């Protein structure tokens, strides 16, 4: 789940953000997000896959799987990883702590309510990270203040201020969320403020061509300069082999190649490449492979 993703428009049948190769650990333009000068031309990715994402039906990840996902997010160049809600359970605490100890590059963030016990537990989990953040939240809508918290608006403000101050005593990077305060919402989703950023929705335009009565075995991405056939599986070898077979089938069906010609092109093309990603698919971690070939080799 990405917050503040920049608009992206690609011509072709599928418009999806391209994931390029990123050095690990990635090099970020700003070492300390709290002391940086705010800019309007820089988008930072705040990823909540390991916290919000695990609330999806059927998802249950253990420490090893969460660590593997966090390491892949770091390779992709994500700026901030919200690794979990440490006080929610011992398992969540262990996962956040393991990620904070092992993953380098992104800011490692722990979610926390405004209570000091929550904040102390969040800090205990993330304190080993090179760059840490505590994300403090409290409900601010009228109905939740009255019915759930049973607090007045002034009491909620005081609670929020005390929670942020407590978190600030541990780390310079503290994010605050007014949770369900609809008066503070952006046009979609909660607006979450830090000293340097606001989380809000993004306008993303997708343009695609509908292929009727055409069986597509898995996702295909067509860019102006290349074809990419995608497949997800485990182990990695199966994902790579199947994606390559899908690409060959694409060349045969839509570009008039014989099976032999498609095999020879994929086998000998100097610019043929395999892009390997990882993703959480249902309740298990699958590898996602993309077999890519430039369109210049399909001409003539």
C-alpha cells in the first residue's frame, strides 16, 4: 500500500509503475527526514504492506515472511516502512524488532496509540533501526471522541500532544495521524502529518486496451519499447520459466512467430531480461518474474 504515489501515465495496453533495479541498500536523497528542507517536487513512499496489508482477509505472515518482504521493499527503494503495531501482540513486536535490526535504508516505523505504554513498546521494537519513526494516532471525529474514547475535544488534543511529546523523547521522527477526523481528511483517506510530509490520495490515470474473447494466461505489460510477460509462483525457477513460456506464446499468437523462432529469439536475444520481484499473494510469499524483450527485435 503506497501513500503519495506520483501520477503515472504510460502508453500501451497496461499502465503500471515500472520497478527498476535499485542498489541495496538504496541511497536516499535525504539522510534525516526531520531536518530536511521541505520540497514540493519530491515524492516519498510510505509503505504499510506489513501493517495495513496484513489486515486483508486470508493474510497471516510469520516473522520470516515479514522480514523477507521488508528486505524486498528496501531493495525497491521504499522510503518508509511501517513495519507493524508492536503492542498488538508479541508476534507483531518480534516482527518489527527483527526488521529494525536487519533492514537498512528505509526509515522503520512502528504504529502506536497515544498511550505511553504503547509508545514505549513501539520504541522498544524500532530502537535498533538506523532510521526510526513512531507513528502516533488517535481518533478525532466527534462520534469517536464521544462514543469510543469518551473524551472531550480538549482532552483529545491534550492526549495527542502528550503522546507526540513522549514519542519525540525517543526519536526525532514522529508522525501523527488524526485517524478518522473527517474534517482533516484529504479527498480520500486519512491525512497523516509529520514535520515534513502529509499522507493523502494520489491521482493516477490508467489507460488500457480491452482485448475481447482473448485468453491471457497471466498479466501482460506492453510498453512502447518492450513486451513483458508476468507470472507469480514459488519456487523462483517456476516463476521465471513460466513467464518465459508466456512471452513465447505471446510472440506466437500475436506476432506470427513459429514456436522455433520464438524459442530462438528468447534464447539468443542480447537484450532479453528477467525482472524478479516478490509479492504477498494470499497467505504465502510468491516470487513474481517478468520476462521482457524489446520490440525492436520483433520488426521485420
